[in-house]
């Protein structure tokens, strides 16, 4: 893939309803991060064209509000391990973890009740949940995401949970809509333009939860120090992204 085409794709991905209010990414550098945060990985069957924060449509107000609470990534390509590795990787390090694939109920609404119950019942040990939201229209997927974020607030886990939203790549393209929020640790209303892969995000979340845990994963680059401490992106990420997109 040519450099010009890569840049064009990244520029296109950056356009969205959040663009006028976002700032270029800058780590907070607020001192020592809390240890062992909860991790909620939302793997959602929405492309950038279906998310207001990226495409300007108005069908996902709750997801758009979530995007404004942290950092919206504008150059994430598919490739390597996904967040489905989180439960197993973190269970080995003392996390109470599980994976969920909610189905639709008789009313056609995604039943995220088991995930809400999982969150509500974990009061002491850190937890990690991988949630694949795959069935339903954009507005119903938006409702499901909103309910899960609200459940964090209701049980007092919001500020101790790093939440990642990973969408689906647009058919024929290499861009995956991606957003991450952790109140108090990631500044809100930011846009991150450096290229990464989905596998890098999985690595980073595992490493953020438990230092050294990402070594158990086979693929991806940890950019924890960049995301939280302002260090440069690992150089290997750029070449990996360009290779996977070629």
C-alpha cells in the first residue's frame, strides 16, 4: 500500500461529528495509575459508517457520548489477536473474567442482563469481560452499549474500569472504529491518529490491567507507556500496520 493511500484512509477515518471538539492525543501524565483496573472490552458489530462519532449519522448517541469521554482512534487496522483473549490472559493473573455473546430476546432487544449481573456481583477482585455485541440494528446496539456503561456507574465501578469499544472493519477497507475511556486516566475529547492494529489494543489493555501479562500473547505491540505516560509509539507498530494493510 502506498504512503499516500494510507494517509488518505487515515484522514477519511478522522472525519466525524466529534472532530470539531476533539484535540490531538496527549497523555494525561497524572502520576501513578491505579493498579489492577477492571477491563470491559466491547466488540461491537458496527462499522465507522454506522457510528455518529465517525460518520456523522445520528443513530448512536450513547456510543458518541462514550467516544467523547476518552480517546477516539482514527487509524486502527484489523489483524492479530482480538479482545477475546482478555478473559483467559487475565484469569491467569487473578482476574475474575468471562466472555459474553448476548442474544436478542423476544422483543428483538439484545439481552445484556448477564453482563450487567456479572458487573454488579464483582465488588472486590478485579474483573475483565469480553462482550461481543453482534445482533441488532445500530440503534439497538447503541442501547446495549449505553446500558453497560450505565451499569458501571450504578455500581460505582466507572472510574476504576477501562472500557474499550472495538467495531467492525468496513467491507473492502482496513479501518476499525476504536475508542477507549478510563475517567481520570485518559483525558476526554481526544483523537489519536497514529496507526495501530486491533492486536496492539488487546496487548495494551492486558498490560494495563496487569504488568507483564501481555507476554503471554502471541501477537501485537504494547503501547501502554504511550497511552498513559506520553512516550512515543513503539516503532514496530507502524510497520506492522502497513504490512497488514498492504
